C-alpha cells in the first residue's frame, strides 16, 4: 500500500486525473506497464475509473512479440478490461526506428482515445526512464526544453509512475507476485539509451552520486518549472503582438525582456505566424535579435529562415 500511496500522492500533486476519469492504459507486458495496470485497477473503485488496455505488437522480436501480446491478453482477462491491439505494417519502419515506433505509439493512443471517447492515456515511464532521458539529452546537447524531459502530464498523456524508481516497481511486482515479461532488446549495447542504462548510470551511482537517478529526476522537474514560466511569458508577449500572419511591435518593448524571454518570444511569434519552428535554428533567432537591437536609423529589411523582417525606426514587423 505504501507504493500505491506514493503513486496517489504524486498523481494528486500534478492533478493527473479526476474522479470518473476514463483512461486508456498502455501495456507492453513489461514490468513497468504491468505495475501501472495493477495500480490503476486497484484505484479504479476509489476514483470510479473506466479503464481499457492498449497494446502494440510491433512484430520486431518474432516469438517474443507474440508472447508479449499473449501475456497482455491474459492481463486483460484477469482484470476484466477491454483490450485494443495494434499491429503496425513493417513498411512503416523506415528511418530512426526509435522515433518511428514512438510516433506510431502515441498516434495510435490518441486515435484510440478519441474513438472511445476516453479522457486520458496512461503510460508507464518511471524515475529511471526520466534520468536516462535527461542524460541522453545532455549528451546530445539539448536546450532548456529538452532538459525538462518528460512531464507528469503532457496534453492527454499521464505518467503516474514518473516519481517511482525501477527498483520500487520490481519490489511491488515481487510483493504482489505479478507476472510480466522482459524485453531482450533492452540488452542491446548499440542503443544509446541502453548504454546509459547499463553502463553510464551504474558508474555514476557507484563513483559519483549513489542517488543520481533521484537527482536527475528532480533536476528535470525543476527545469520543467523554469521552462514553463519562460514559455508562458513568451506566449503572452507573442499573443499581444501577432495578428494573422504577422507580428508588429516596438523594439524597446521587446528589448526590455530578458534575453532568454526574447529568444523564446521570437520562437512563439514564428510558431504563431508559420505554425511551426522546425526550420528555425538558434542562428536565425540571433540574426533577428541583431536587427531588433540595431541603433541605425536606416530602414533594415531581411529574409531570415523564410521570414521577412523589417525595422523602420522603432517599429519591428515580422511576416511569414
């Protein structure tokens, strides 16, 4: 019960659900999702949950994939829940396989959520996953948004186990004698996340900080709060200066913002105008800031990242 109380308190703190919530539970058959399913089924009576299971059989591991699906069917029967299964076509698996599978997973969850009229999708990411993600993004040079890693709630996705460690989850499964399957692909050392899990994190725990997993997870939550403040402030500025496909503002109104807010405000302006910031790089943002900061009285015009930027006196105009 202590484990379940911890999940309850965390979920309450971040308002992950309401009484009567209808929740799709992503279940792979692994230890984390087996734990999540059992916890939510236990809490279903108290919170009047409606639950369904979603399983994706990617078919990448032969008989192991079939055995995973078989176990999830048994779990659905045990908990008396409706089971939804997706078996994607392997022709979709082109490019970065990890990203492709993630996209397939979340697109399916959202389609299913809408189709069933459910409120939320629960996935089983835990504290170790968070620590691994933070380290992976540090290695790849992520910015503030990337370092905030996974949120307890992102849109309709909730992560009730995000503050529980893998060791706690395994102990809970053992205590309740719950059945689960291990994904052998987690042993592959050529995958960055697996190398971090099997080599880097254990070394950091042993030689530098025995509590590194908790430290990285807490760091991520702190960064997420900071980023949330910056993002909301930037959105407020962008919404005040954008009209249809352009933004108009005075240079001093922009320059009184902190530099961090300036950059994020420009990203929000571009997002509002173009609907995306995919092709906008850090260098583009700095070029725009340079034009806005210019003290020259001469009118300046430029095309940066597909955007038309003009400065006439103190007046700045950005067009898509």
